């Protein structure tokens, strides 16, 4: 790859990042919209129906006005797949993604959310030290996925280092996390769960689980989701039968002496978008 | 479908708010029109230290950090009100009649609302819906930055639910208590 081709590729990665962020901020994926519509149809509580009606109107207003669904445009969590032996250095790909995030901040526009953790000084462009986080793994194509993560739901997420003997207490830990969160994460939520791995990997798995389609659940996920909805927290914590739209679980092997369980809560605006990058 | 398309009746209220709000009860739906002032953590701290830069009598405070571009509201959904729990008393003492946000507020705030003010819940994340009911008319403390400044906003028929009323009714704590009971019952079933 010569210098000109490399420059074109960097531009293509930056463009794809910008396009992903725009799509994710303005248009909810079809499976999420369908889950919210189904919740509205099955909800009997009048206050809950009102909340879900507001959410549905908001979704169509965002599309019509080409504006972000939520003013918390989040931190852009980035997932990339890169083909084997790709001729561009990882650091250059990262820089191209950062460029796309800076451009999106101005053009979508995004609220500048990235601050120094202690001084709280805002960088102004949604980038900073290790922000946005970029997860790179091997894949057949060069792709970019953006998951804009808001703080309201991130702040009520939890990780528990359970004992290996507590395997049957995993559902209770997940349901309790949603109970303690109450109305704060803007329910109805999507619950991303990471089981196993190491302390850090469990959290990464929980977030990756939020990328899975929410219109399918296995029996384990369904049982936990039902237990959550039976709590009656409802949309925005104002009561009702829709507290979670879905529970999604990802697993990894872990140390024989540990059982990490991470629960990453996502508000109803389960935003995500993916683009393939081609020259 | 229209904004706030619910089966319930809406009561229309307008700022400056007066004693009419005392009759509202937790769970009631309202449509709010008039002037609201956005304020988050930093704005509360500044107002406590200096003075409230607008007339607080009958005013409505909106817990919100909007996205503003070219003097236009792009997105303006509510933020988590609980962060302002310990920063709210002086506003109510000064005559503020209404707090708007998401997630509810503490029992302490609930107590200090009694007989004078209410808490209205706006659907979290509904930034585009909010923006289509709002017009920007001014700003205080612009040096605090976009999210933390006080933005003066004219709203028309903003669809809200009374979360905490002026007689101690609190929809959030009612729902929360019931959820805890149901959780405990579910855990007992699990163990059995």
C-alpha cells in the first residue's frame, strides 16, 4: 500500500466512523423499534403507555428532523474488525477513527462529553486519553461498529465477583442490579450481561452483549427478563409491565476459583450502527 | 400518533405557576407551557453562591443539559434529577414551584415540596420530542459550557407526568417499594 492509498484508507475509515455515529444517534435499529412497539401494544398501565408513546414520538421526530434521539449522545464505543495481515498500522486506524469522532461532534452534532476524570476539564471534541475506546479484532472485512453509550444507564451498571458455588445466584444478581437502578437508567432497558472471563473481560462481554439483536432470547435470558418485568418498575420508573426489552448474555471461560458477572445497563435508546469500509 | 398520546386526561398548566398545581396528584398527566430554566449541578452551585439570575416566583426548573447549535435547541431531554437532591432547597424557598427531570428525587426533597411545589417527570431520552416543543430565548452563565449553563426556554404543551405532588404523593417511591416487595418474594421462591 503506497502513501496515497494509505491516505485514502484513513479518509474512508474516518468517513465510515462519521456515518456510523450519525446513523446510530438518529435512527434506532429495527429490532429495537419493534421491541418498543410491542411493549406499547402489551402495556396496560396508562402512565406507562404515555411514556412509551412519548418514546415512539421521539423516535419518529428524531428521524424527521434528522436530530439525535437523546441529548446524551454518549461516548462512542468502537468495535472494529480488521482482516489478517492488513497493510495499515493499528495506530493509524485508531487516529482515523478519532478523526471521524471529531467530525461527527461538529456535524451530527454531538454534545461534547469527554472530560478529564479528576479535573473534569472537557476536551470539547469527544476524544481524549483512551476515549473513544476502540476494540479491534480480526475479521474477514474491515468494519466499524459504533455503540454510543450514555451515562445514565452506564452509571447503574455493576460487576460482581461471585464465588464459583454461586452459579445459580447469577439471575438474582442481574435482577437486583435492575431493581437498584430503578427509574434512573431510563427504562425500558436492555440488559447486557457478561459471565466469566476475568474482572475486566466480564465487563467487556457485558457491553458487547448490547450489540446482539434483541428480538431473540434463549430460555435463560427470557427467564431473567420475565423476572425483571415482574418487578413493575416500568418505563422511567413510573410503574408498568415493561422494565426490560431484553436480556442478552455473553460468556467466556474463567478461572476455576472465580465467577465474574458484569451487568451493563442500556437505556431504551439501544443505539448501534455498523459499516463496512471499502476503498 | 401525537406527543403524549395517552388515555389519561391532560391538565394544562402555564408559568408562572401558582396554587393550581397544589391540586395535582402523583400519576396525573399535564401539558406545560411557558418559560422553563435548565439547570444542572454546576448551575445550582453557582446560583447558591451568587444569586438566582431570574425571577424564581412561580418558576419551573428543568434538569437538562441540552445540545445547542447556532442558538437553536437540537436535543433537550431530561437528566437524572437525583444529582440535584441536596442542591434544591434554596430554589423552593425562593418560590420555585416546579422541578422537571427524570428518575425522581429524594424523600428529603419530597418533604420540602409539600404545600408549595411539584416534581414533573419528563420521559428520559426524549430529546427530539422535547426540542420540537421548545424555543430558546436566552442564557445565563454561558461560561459553564453547553451542558451546565442555564438556558431560558419557551415551551408549548410539554407532555409530563406528576412524579411527586405537593401533598407527599410520590409515584417513584410507590413503584420502588412495590418492586422491592416483589423482588423479595421472587428470591424466596428461588430458594424454595
